C-alpha cells in the first residue's frame, strides 16, 4: 500500500491541461528527452501524471516504467498511453516514488515534481531516497533528467495596487515574460545549486548579501528556479527550463541607497507549502 505523500504534492487531473499546454515546459522536456534517451534504452519516470513525458521517452526507449501515486492519474495515464499507441512499451505503476524501485536497472530517470523555489512538490525527497535505494540495489546511478536545479534571487519593485487597493501578496509569473508591473532593483544572483547525482539536502538553506549601487524602492524578492534538464558536454550547453518566478513581498518596503548592504537568508524544508516562506525568508539591512 503506498505511503501518504506530502499534501499538495499530488496533482489532480484538472491541473494537467496547464502543464500539457505550457509550450516552454513541454518543448524543453521534449528536446532534452530526445538528446538524452538513446534508442533501445530503459527509462523510469517518477510522477508520470498524464504520461506525456513517458510517451515522449517511449519514442526512443525499449521500455518505460512510469510511476504515479494518485489513482485517478494512474487510470488516466494508462488510458491515454493506450490511446496514443504505446501501452506495449510504457507500463504505469501505482506506487509512491519514495518507495519504488524498478524490476531492472534503468538508463535514464525522468522526474518532474518541480515547483518554484522547490516548494510544494517532492522532487528533493523523491530523488534523495531514490538514489540511496537504487545505488544499494543496482550500483551505478542512471542519468537523471533534470540533471540539476539552480536557485536565484533578485531584488525587485512589484506593483501591488488593484483598483486603488494596495495588496502585497505572493504571485507567480511566467519566467522571462515582459512585465510592466515590475522594476528590477538588482542583478539575479545564483544562491544554490543542486546536482541530482550528489547527496541532496532536506532543507533549502542559503544566504546572499546584495551590495546596493543604485537607489530605488524594493518591496519584493524574485525567486528564480532554473532546471538544467540535460547538460550536453559536446556542445557545452544545456537544455533548460524555468519554473514560474515567485515574487515574494517583503514585510516592509525598503528604500535602497547606494552603499547599503542587504542580506537575504533562506531556510525552509524542500517541498514545504509556499506560505512557509513567511518564516523561511529573513532580510537584514546593514
Ligand atoms: C508536476 S506533475 C508532472 C506530471 C508529468 N510528469 C508531466 O510532466 O506532465 C507531478 C506528478 O507527480 C505525481 N506525484 C507526486 N508525488 C508523487 C509520489 N510521491 N509518487 C508518485 N507520484 C507522485 C503527481 O500526482 C503528479 O501527477
């Protein structure tokens, strides 16, 4: 019997259209799968949802093991994979990805339980326990897709006025979209990098000090989450995808002045609900 997952980590059917129709997301995964999965290989997907990434992998793989915990998504993916003509190569397993091991060694593991700032979903806990169990059972780790995740932070001024009503609330923005409601108050700084083949932390802990050079109002942080889906050593480039930017309002807006230093410290559990940032982010001016 599968063990209970984190609340919010399981994603019911009505949220999958958004993921399927996100061209930046699906296009990046499609390219990465084509670059990484070699003809005849065996692939494991942890958290298959509708089965779309397993379908893409099955265009090259001999066999895809696709794991999903939510019963309605197990049924949906089985049905859709059959309709798309790949049920002979993709086997959907109802299991918790924290416990599951495939019956044979695999060449590639795909896991997209990725959310802004690695909140809300189970990527780190799933990958951490998977690596331990897989290594103990089969030895060498397979290739992972994504291979790594980088977290960044940027100072911004976000417009929070709505019909004359001021309401500084957290918001999600499509990465790299033009946004006239935002002014950038610093460069984006990389604060944490996580390589899925290395031991992974249980909590997201980082600190960064901004040395302010220009004056301006800062009332929010932009949290940037970039996933290196596939690193291609031959061409010295990677196929990347960003989770949505998370704009997190500061408890009090700050007037930045040249010479000021602003330290941001983060400490929250990976996979925690988004509102854990209320306690999980500290700002110090000095
Ligand atoms: C972000 S969705 C991605 C779905 C699909 N891979 C895609 O790219 O469209 C993550 C999926 O993982 C499933 N999931 C979350 N936690 C899980 C767990 N512990 N074990 C198995 N599946 C899980 C969710 O129900 C959801 O379908």
